[in-house]
C-alpha cells in the first residue's frame, strides 16, 4: 500500500509539472515604436525584407525601436528593443488619389518576457497608404513569427498589425494575433 501511495504521489507531481509547462494559444499583443532612418534606394538586405519584385524599391530602417505591451492584454514578446526593416515596393504602388505602397518587412525583437531573455523574428507583409485625413500614412498588414532563426523563449503564430508612418519618420505599430507560448 505504501508503494502505491508513493507511486501515486510521484505520478501526481509529474502531471502537475507537465501542467506548469503547458503551452497556451491566445490572442496576444505587442507594440513597436521608433524613428526611421532616411529612406535608402533599393531593398533592405535583411531576411524577408530582402526582396523587391518590381526593382523599384526603398528601404526604411528603424534600428532602435522600442517593443512594448498593450495594457491589460497578454503580450507577444514582453518589453525590449527591435530592429525593423521595411522594403517599400514603389513600382507596385497604386496610382491615383489613394496611393498605397506594398512592403515586405522584418522585425528582430530582443525582449524580456516573464523574467527570461527572449528573441523572435517577425516577417511582415503590408501596405502603407497616403494619408487621407491626417499627415500620417496608415500602415496595415500581417505578420508571422519566423522559425528561422528559431525563437529563444518566444512563441509561434501569426497575426495582423496596424499603425502609421509620419512625415518625420516616426513609426508606430500595434500587433495582435493567436500566439502559442
């Protein structure tokens, strides 16, 4: 009987430890805010941003962006820094009063989440449109957490983002989507 009780206790502890390590998928949020460098001709040379289908592109870099959280919401990456690279494909821009330019991007995140250092790379695909009612160009798109390089203490998943790029080069993005951590 004593061996049964010890075995049962060991099994209960093992199951409890497995539950403590269990991963969950839920809608998680993050912000990326920073000021870009002056646009450079050609595509960016970093990861997913290193493409220019029409050969008429501009690279915008934000090397010292801040990664933040959305108050009261589960977070994607915690707080830290990011390097953001956006290749705008000017040759594929729509023409007319509502000009929109597609872009390919990479956000390399280095953060602290739940007391652990974390790094993740997000591949971005989106569009920046000329402003209609404000001076800021709205940005919309989607992202996926890259598997290469492998995230360190990061998650897996995808989502969407929205934000703006203003005339002074300030970029602000809010991301959210179903992320497994």
